[in-house]
């Protein structure tokens, strides 16, 4: 039977688990079924007790007297009283018909943690434990502060590779000095050959010198020599002196050609016919001053070329040292300089 202390109509606590609700409902059904069976048994016993006794009735009718109620068996009277008391006791209501059972919501929700297995005949629920949520480790304020004030990376620009220094500018500057020396020597040869030929004497030396300084024949070979020397220096650049010795012959040939070109400008060639021009060139091919221009140009290229080669060697050493310093800087990496 149901618990006599339980009172219907009072608010009940909401079940914490679906298994508890189902279990309690099953217990209530079992108790109600037992109560029905007990009431049915008592009703049957009461019906048997209340049935009229034919023998007694007949005897009573024959004798004309009423049956003696007091003569009934005590057990029978007690059973009858119990049956009547049971009939007078109100039947216990069905738990599934109560308001509490109707208010229960058995629909599954996503938050349910119980999984029921339909396999087998016992239909026993399989309970899956709820996942345990492990809180993350607390972050200390020191870690947050250190992360907020962490030093930011400093990006530095990689040093540029050193550019190799050339020797062409020095060759041009030294070429100017060589051209000046060529002009002096060429002018001296001019005056010397003129003195040997009798054209230059002590009386007209100053006049002849001034006239020579204002002619194309003097300055065209000088200009050609300078251009040839600078071009050779640009080609050799930081080369050795041997290159100047070998290729100095080309500068001498250029000076020789400058002498012939100066004679044509001095004529001037735009006022000469082709025949006159050819005759002038033939006359200057083996002229002493033309050969002197070749020799002077050749020798000056060798000696001034030695100067250019010495400086080129020094520039090469500086380039090698700059490259080594650049490689050492790359190997050392960026350095933080505090001021």
C-alpha cells in the first residue's frame, strides 16, 4: 500500500533526474494495484459473508422465529465488520491522475545526460555521467603585465653590400697631367727640330714659340693623346702595370695620328683638294715631329700608366677590405646600440 504519511495536493520537489521520476511512478502504480487487489479480496469476502443461509431461513420459517444473530460465529462477524470498514474507507487515488503527475514534463531536452538503451527485455536505463568541466588555469596579473609590456621586435635594415670602387676617375686626372707633359715635350721637339732645320734662331725663338702655341698642329696631338690615355685607363681600370706597358703602344699610335690630324686642321683641310690633302698626309707620315709624337705618347703612357696602376692596386685592396668588413657585419648580426 502507499505511504500513509504522503499527502496529495502538497507541492513536491522537482525531481532531479528522470530515473527518479520513473521509479517513483512505478512504485505508485504497484501500490495502487496492490490496493485494488486487496479491496477486491475484501469485497469478495464480504459478499460471501452477507449471503443468506437457506437452512437457517427454512428453519426459521418453519418454526416461525427469527434467526439468532448472536449465535453467529465470532469470526464471521469480525470478517463482516472488516469488509464494511474497508468499503467505508475511500479508495486511494491513482498517482498518474494527480495534478503533480500531469505537471511533469517527460520530454527529453538537449541538456539530458541519461541515455536509455532499448536493447534487451529489462529496459534498464544506462546512465552516462555528465561531462566534467575543468576550469582553465588562472592567469596571473604579472603574466598579463609582462605580455602587455613585452619588448617589441626591432626591425633593422640589412647593410648594403659595398660597391667596388673604380679607378677610371683617377686615370682621367692622371691623364691630364700626362697630356700636359706631352704638350711640353712635343713643343720642345717642335722647337728642337725647327732649330736643326734653321727655322728657329735666337732672334726669332720667342716669335716662333708664340706662333706655335696658337696653332692646331700643337694642340690637336695633345687632345688626341689625352683622350687615348683616358680611354685606355677606363678599359684597364684597376689593372696591373703590365697592361699599360703592352697597350701603351696604342696611345703612341693615337698621338702619331693626332700629329697628322693637326697638320690637316692647320692647312686647313676644308680648303684643300683631295690631292693636296693626300700629298700633305704623305709628307707628314715620316716627319720627325710625327715620330716624336709617337715615341713621346708611348713613353708617357708607360710611366704615367704605372702611377694609375699603383693607385688601382690600392683601390683593389680597399675593396677587398670593405667586402671583408661587410661579411663580418653580416655574421655578427644586428647590434643594439644604447645612447
